[in-house]
């Protein structure tokens, strides 16, 4: 049984931990407002650009004159999984859920006989991916030192991605990130970004006939790389909001659990102290009676 000194030390230690988790929760709560606003502001543009590209792609099809980002390499053998993670922990299951979604996709592709490669953004997902899929990570993007990831970072990631695609290192690219729903709910999401998925049912703007100047192929040649960058940027924004939401929730749970543990240890301390006092009184009374 723990001594009074040990119990008092444990209570002091848990109180110190509770102060840290409470402060972390307040910081995450403050950052969440800005990150959520940025993620929600970026969704309409990313969604609209994706629908415009899909509409144009449906008109052009996979003809010989179609851009490579639309037509693809003509093969479906090598798949690159672009996994967006963070550099920090203390965010509950935020990073592990993204890694799990990428892992499931990789295992599914490998079962079909495909070749899988990884490009990892952030440090938290690397140990797990490298352990589960050794020697499959072909590129990384280090985010250490960046206070916030912006459009310039998405452009750098896309530049590295395009260089690998032009070199023929993969045929299909998938993006994995955590979509922000609320502070309590973040959804690990995967989407194909190269080649762009064509939607044959995509309507023209307003349902009316549209004439393009220059032609659709020239427009797509400019829009397709921009669309990939925007989708990566959207993933970074969603991740930023999801990380703060998950961190706030995790730290709130940790703070409450620390409070429960403090109460439990305090009761145990008081009982042990009362037992020690009672024992001393009994010994004093017994000694007095013996005299």
C-alpha cells in the first residue's frame, strides 16, 4: 500500500499534468477558430474548381490531345499515396486515423497486384508507414519549422509530385487527409487527384451551352496542375482544423480524467491519513491503560 508521502507526491504530479492539459486545451481552442474559418473558406473554391475541371474533362475525354494529367499514363499499375500528417502529437486519433485510411487503401491495392509508393507530409505518420510498408516511401516533405502551412507549401508539394509524375514514377496519385466536421468529429478522407476523375454527368455552367476560348485542352493544361495544388492546399487546411479540434477534445478528456484521478487519490490519501491517526490514538490509549 502506498505511503502518505507517495500519495501526496502522486497528487502533486497529476495536478501539474492537469495544468498542462488545461493550457493545451485553451491554446487548441483559440487556434481552432482561425483554422476552422480557413478550412470552411477554402472549400467552395476547391469544390467549384474540381467540378469545372471534371466538366471540362468530360468534354475532352482521354483523347490523344488531352493533357497527361487527364489522360493518364495509359496504365494503372503504380499508385502513389500522398499522406498528409502533422509534426505534433497530443491530438487523439487524428494522425492514426489518416494513416489507417492510407494503410487500408495500400493493402487493397497490393491485394490487386498493384505497386504502392508513399509520399509523406509531416513526421507523425512516418514510423507507422515505414514499419508496415518498408522501403515503399519514395518522398517526404518536412514541415518542421513551419508555424502554418500555406498555399506556398502546397505548391512545393505539387511541384515535387509533378516532377515524379513526369518522370513516370507512378500512374495514379491519391491524397489522404482528415476532413473537419466539428471539434468532436474528424473524418479521414482519401481522393484520387491524378489523373483527374472524369464525370460524364457534370453539367455545363448553368446548364447552358458553353463555348471556350481557347479550347478545352488549352484550358485544362493550365487548370489541371492548379487543381492538384488547390486540392492539396484544401487537405492542409482541413488537417489544420482537424488537428486543433482533435487536440482540444483530447486535452479536455485528459483534464477531466486528471481531475477524477486527483479526487480518487485525495480520498485514498485522506483514508490512509485517518487510519494512521486512529492507529496512533489506539496505541496512546492502550499505553495509558497499561499504566
